[in-house]
């Protein structure tokens, strides 16, 4: 039956490509529509007129990205560096160095993260103030109930409630939020904060280990992936911005419209960013009939600034990936030694650095000259030798509303993969899933979950989705005890307090 069914997928990022690839393998007549000139959009990167690679931010691939790693292996690709160490800087200098955690003797979580991370300035007394916070990590189990209880609390309120010291918050937790959820603690949902911290850092000792693409994601992964999709009969069309969803009198989706061109379909998957889905809803008379869709206007996104600098000489950068905090009150940033990470720059005589800024609202108003001057100044604070290096070329990319903002209270407006329209499915890093992953892995997983909903409707073999690694035994026991305790309390204590 799948060979007779047409599916249109909108958005050629991790979610859309993931859904398209699996449906093409199952024999569906699947067409992928991408609004930008190339698959992958901003994640993919592109080439300048003089042949230099540019990205809208460098993207890491963390240890728990099991589904993406399996995909890359299935495609026969070798796009990644070895596991890399990372460091963290403030205006005062080097603050933290992280090892490759999987190379250290295994300790029950979170002991490995706590003991093996090399804090240069943060006193032990401040680090110990995080211990009461462990209860919230047991209590937050990624269930709907947990999200409902924690989502309307800010991350800052959460850390304050559990007695985290001011210095630990400012020097450790808020920097993680600025580069993990891309916003300061007072603007982050406590539920999203706990989910992100647990997945990337605390669930298992190696989870913070990371590899990077040895070039742009577009060249190293998306380009060969698209070729594979096309070899399976799938169609990938660029410069196709969806204006409207077509539905019949029974409320069933029958296709999409792109600039008056109709693409008929038996099912539609929207695999776009939160900014992308809001644009589609804004222009769609059909979707604007549904509260679930027009309420997406309550969700927000965060501005990103990506810069790439070419210097006239080789400068020693101690570690290839680095996070920075304290330079701007509400902005976090990262910088990368691309001579170390990217094949095309490995033998270059000069130094190439990527510096990416998140929650960069105030920076987007600056002109490129001002931006490059600021970036050079900030990086020199971290790597003093760069003060004597001259910038010979640079690129600035401003991405307004570039990444999802998991603000306090946002969960009530997020949607699951099943939309109010029976055969219209949703995927992306903003879509609700109980898988437990985040970022690129979450986007890819939700794409597979959307494909599986199509397969459930029309037939075929469902995609195998690797679950996140099970909680360690002591965490499982702690969560069972906590759940039973909460049940007893809920059975005997009236529910008249705010959740």
C-alpha cells in the first residue's frame, strides 16, 4: 500500500530529512520541500563566492546522540572528529576544563561529572551547594505531569529554591543555560532546564563527551544523505516555501501549496523550526482555524550571531571547543579552533576561529565592523596571543529568531506529533516527545516518530528508534521512591496549592 501513497514533508532539516529518508526506504512516493536554496537550511552551512565554508553556528554531536550516530554509520559516512575536550572562559580567564569522561574510571552519576571536571576557580563549598538540586533531577522524569509542575517556574527560581550558591549559579549553571537553552536563567523554563542538564550532563558520565563535523554539516552529512534519498526515489526540492495546507470538507489534508504550485498528498509532515511553523500558520487560512496552531504565536525563538575569523598567523588554542560567559549580561558564546576541527583548515598557515553568540539580541543591531572588533577583543581575553594576530578575512551571519526558546510557561503551547488534522504530522525540536533527547537528536527522532505515524496509517515497517540509555540503578530506585511518596501525598493532601 505504501507505494501508492504520496507524502509531502516540509523542511529539510534533521526532522524532515529523517522522515523523508525512512518513508522513501518504505516505498512511499515522498516529496521533501525546503524553503531555502539548499537542504538543511541554516544548519547545513554554505560556501562563499571565494569558496570558503560558512555555517550559522557550529553544531556538536554529543555522546547520547545514538540515533544520529546510527544513521551516519548506515550511510557509510565518516564525518566526525575524535572525542574532544572542552574549556570554559570568563573575563577573568580560564574557568573550567573538561576531560573526555568516557576515558575516566566509571563512577555512578553524578559523581564522575562532579569529580573529573577541573574547576579552576570555583570553591568546593559552592559546588557542594548543588547537592539539594539532585532531588529535582529525580523528581523530573520527562512525563507530562513533571513538565506541568516545573515548566512555569524559571530556572533561576529553581536554583534559588534548592539553595544553589550565587557563585555556582553565575559561574556554572547560567553559562550552561546560555549555550544549552540559549537564554539566561530567568528566561528559561525549569522543566526544559532539568531535561537539558540531565540529558547532556548528568544522566551518565560520558554524556557530555562530544564530537564535531570535520566540515559543514551540509557537506559532510546532508549532501550524501539527500543523494541516498533520491536514489531511493524520494524527491528533494529547494526554494519551495509552503504557503498553505489543503484540506477537504472532512478536515483531511490533501496537500500543500507553494507559490500557487500544488503538491498533492495523502499525508503531510511539517518538519520545520518553531519560527518556520509560525510563518506557515500566519499565512495559512486553514491552520488559523485551529487554536492549537494559532496559539503557537505564544512561543518564541532566540537570536543567534555566527562569526568566522581568519587570522594571518597560527596561534595555539589549547582546546578546540570553548564556552564563554560574563562578557555580556544575558549572552553566552562559544568559540572553536577550526584548524583543529575542520579538514579544509587543518594545514592552513593562519588561524581560523568560529565564534557563535546566543541570545544575541543586542549584537544583531551592530554593524559587521563593530561585531568583528568586539569578537576579536573578547577572544583575545581568552587567548591573549590573538592580540598580535591580524584579521585578514571575516564573515558575519545574523540569525533572527534562530533557535527555539523554551521559556517559562511555553510547554502549554507546544504540540505533539499528532496534530488536530488527522493526517498532518509535526516534527522538530519544539515538538513534544517522551523520548528524552534534545537538540539535533530530538529533531531527528521526532522526524522518525512522524514517519512512523504515517506508516501506522498506511502500512510499512516502522523506523527503529534507539531509546535514551536507561537511568542508572540508583536513579531508578530514587525515582520509584519519589513517585510512590508523591502518590501518597496526593492521595491524602488536598490539592489547593499551585503545582
